[in-house]
């Protein structure tokens, strides 16, 4: 752990990374050290500052089925999203980037919660390339696999999610009857996203 190296890198960091690095430096000065959870972040932030932690894109595959779901849903919903989960990542929220985004039309992959609070796992470009985000470290292959499988089998993955969690993979509301639980989503979301429900 090299606090001095982190201090030297501070001008290269921005936003939340700058704030977090500053808080680590302050904590080290105040308490004479860092906690076991804080220590690894010194190296990570130094690597980020030096551009050594650039995420490697992972090929997900054809996103046409997912994009088609969002295309149908945006006709009725302001901010459509798909909720998936894995044991490694927990709950994932997949949404489509809007017109004012830096990458409009791409898929944003985040954790649950409010915009400022949620984990950023990355984005999937329209060509099917997953670019991991700051919170995807070590989970890139799992995330790409979940997205790839959902693109290939949206109805099956949605059904598995509903049966496992008892909640709709689109609106995340509890499923209220056996048919909806078996399908993985309710009739309203099936209509919004153009999915089969019977």
C-alpha cells in the first residue's frame, strides 16, 4: 500500500475516484492506516489513474431480441428495464440509453437503486460488445453470459427469474398468480414488451 503514490496520482483522477482517493488519504493521515477493506483500493485507484485498469470488451452476441423488446416497450413505457440476477452479481438492471446519452441505444447494465447509488457494471454497444464498468471487475464473463443467454432465450430466462424470485423480470413487482409465476412476468408486461403469455 503506497499512500504517497496515491497522492501523486490524485491530479489524474476525477469525479468519484478523486473524492474516494482523497478520503482514503485523509483517513490514512487521521488514523495512521487504513482498514482491510480500504487497503486494496489504494492499488486500484493508482491503476485507474495510470490507465492500467482499462476494461477489456467481451463479445455478447446478437442483441436484436433484447433491442426489439425495448423498442416495443418504449411505445408504452417511459423508462423500460429488465431485471435479471446471478449469485455472483446479485440483481442486475438492464435499460436502454436515451438520446442524450453518450452512447444512445446501447444497453446500460447496473445494480438496483437510485442513479447515484447503484453499481455500474457497464454497457453493451449496439454491435453486441460488452464494455465492463467500474463494478464489473472479476465478473465480466458472468455478466456477458447472462446478457448473451437473455438475448438468445428471453422468454426462458424471464420464466426462470420469475419462478426463482416470485417477481416480474420487467417491472420487478411480485407475481400474484401461478400463471404469471410460471411465465416469469405478468400479462401487462407481456403486452408492453410483446412477450408470450398464456
